[in-house]
């Protein structure tokens, strides 16, 4: 009978549990000193070894000849437990048995002496799923348990375990298994199984598993089957890991539609880290857009409210915008296939697309306002547009998005122009990036004070400042700051939520306005800046949206 790798390599001893030494060492010490509490709470992400450790603990307290807190694995008791031949270890999955009746049943067995082991061990998984009555019934058992009983409650969500319950338990927090430890375990299992696992495939599995060893081994299992005896390649893993989760897809689409550049950038980076390919992302977005369109159409016909049907709370996704988006995504596919840097192309194009949607949405404002200059200064986000339909449509495909002047190097016809920051030296040499005016003076100030900025960040977090040190400001606009980083790891780390928050706080207070920042690798920035602005605009938003106007001689 085929045994899954996860089962086959399930740790039998504390020393084999990967990445949870802070738990296993403490448990071993308690067993050595014979001071084992009667009730534990094991919390932590799925697949990190909570129930496995519970079973090892049951074995260790029952073992006839424990060695340094570890079960011996050889005595008849150890063997009986490993062969699942004892009635004294009871496992209950609270996710599927969450009611009061199950807990009552369990309590009835509580006072019966164990049949073969010194103690009865109750392992209750996903304990936070118990109903309040069931949790309350369990609490009474925990308050005064019989001497011969050991409880191990496990949960992925300790915050949801009632405090009254938690306070009776000795709490151990399992951590996500570090990628390096996961990779080492994969390497070990592959060697034992005679599988040829390529390093890129191994690292990709470790990163996809996101700290869950069970998921990592399941993925290795599938990849091995997929490779059919040949070497396991990263492509096999990608194929299996498949596409985006529904949640990831919706968040990404929302960021595009609402023009949330920073959020979009962060989400794309996360997907890249997970090993998703640019093509998978675009294909998924297309399918999602198609589903929403179909859903909207059917609910319109069924006379239901359109905004109810839309998956986004802030903005009803209007059909015209969605169609434009779908069209752009279709155009994007061939350029991904032809590019040596498909992910970079995807990032830049999606950012530009998001920016286009945001611009065209705010450009629609004057149509509803008698005075075109009123209320255009700043802050026109796509999310504030509530008219789903024709006005956005005409602006997305029309000329509302701006014209590029090659000589003066500025974008006109953009509603947001009114709010741009004018550099003190006038507008000559002004460059635009993602349809935003440059703040050359701001950049100069930021560069000059970069050390102080880092010091300021350091006051908030030493770790954040150490990542930020790897970068420097290369561009400042009204709403964005572009930072270039020499090493990918620094660029990635500053994108993590906690670091990003610290950096934004300092940048915003320094510049005195609500900017976002975009982190690029030096190479990416070089690629973006070296192209001619017209060329860049064409590349970013597509030829049909860029209109080149000859500069008038008398314009400053
Ligand atoms: Zn033993």
C-alpha cells in the first residue's frame, strides 16, 4: 500500500520535529524532570507539527525506557502507540465534532482508567471551533481532571480559544517552519526515496509551503508523481502549485481597478515569491474578469442590484472598465511570452494599467462638474467614482488620459496636473513617470537628508532601517517616491507590511504629503528611466492612448 511521504516521514521523536526546537526542548526537559502539566495548548499554522508533537508527547510519557526525555521507540508501549494499537490515545477533530454532545461523550470516558498506557491522552484538534457550550463543558474537565488524563488541545487560531480555557493550559506556540529547514527536510526525504530533486524545485516547494511542512511534503509527493521517475524540476512544481487562490486574485484585481499602486506592487511581489508566473497571473485575472462580467450581466437580467453583485465594496466594477481591462490583459499575454523578463513586464504594465484606470476615473470628474478646475487638485481615486457605465468607458478609450510633449517633457490633459508640485527651477527638464509630475526639489532634499531619513526609520525599527540602507531615492513625484535597491533581498524586505509602514511614515512626514513608495532593483530602474518618455508612455499605456503634440515655441 502506498503511504504518503508525509505519513511515512512523520517524526517519531522530538528531535525529528523540524523548526520547533523551542517547543520540543522544553517538553523533553519537563519529561526528564517528570514535571509534565496535565493540559497543553499547541497553537500554530497548519502543517507545523502540532498533532505530531502531541503523539510524540503521548509516547514519551508512556515509554518504558525514555532516553533524555525522548521515547525509546522500541519498547512494547512505544510500538503499540506507533501501530495505533491503543485505545488510550483519543483524537477528536473539533472542526467536524464541535457540539456539546461530542464533549459529553468524551467526558464520560474521562474517569475510566486507561487500558494499556499509564495515562489516557486526549488530543483535540482545532479546538477553537468548539461551540461555546462545548468549550464550557470542556473547561469543567480541565479544572479538575483525573490524575490519569493528559489533554493536548491544538489550534491554528489561539485568539479564538476562550481565555477561560487558555488560562488552564500550558501554551506552546509553533512557528512557521523556516524555508531553509523545510528545504533541508525535503532534501533528506528525497534522498531517502531516491528522488532527484533539483535545487530550484526544492527551494520553490519550500517557499510555496510557506512554513507548513505537511504541505511541502504533499507537494513533493505530487511533483515526484508528475516527474514520472525523472528529475523533479521547478516547472513541475509550478504546474502543480497551479494558479492563484480566489482571494489573491480578487485582491489583485481590486488593486488594479482602484488604482492602488502600492498595494498592487506588494501583491505582485508576494505572488512572485510564491513562484507564480506572469502568465498564470494574467490568465487568472482574465478568467476572474470574465466571471464578474457574466455575474453582473445575469444579475442585471435577474433585476438584482448591480452593486450587490460586485465583489468589491468600495467600487462597483462597471462593465466598460472590466472590458477595457480584459482587452489589455489579452494584449499583454504575447509580450510576456516573448520577454526574457516576463514578471517585470507584468509589473510595469499592470501598474500602468492601474494608473490609467485611476487617471481616467478622475478625468471623468469634470463631466459632472460645471467648473473643470474645481476639485481636481488631488486625491481623485478610482474608488470614489460611483457611476458605473458610459462616462468611464468614453474616458478609458478616449483622450482623457493625457498627451505627451516630447520637448517640454510633460503630460498635459491630465486632470491631476492641477495638483502637481512645481520644482523651483521651472518646468524645464521635468520628467514624468507613471503620469505623475516630478518633484525635483523634493528628490534633491530627500537625497541630501537620506542618512537622517534612515536614522528616523531606525528610531521606529532597527530592522527596517537595515533593509532601507540598501536603497536610495531615485525619483520623487507628487504621490510617489521611487527607491532603487542594489540587492533583490533588500527590495523585497522593504515591501513587507511592517517595514513598508515604517518607511511610509517617515517619508510622508519628511515630504509633508501622503506619498507611496515603489521599490525597484537598480536594473529595473535603469530600464525604466533610459527610455524616451514618449516611448515609455507608449510601452506603459499602449500606442492608442498617447498623442504626441509638437511643442509650441513660446511655451516656457
Ligand atoms: Zn519506549
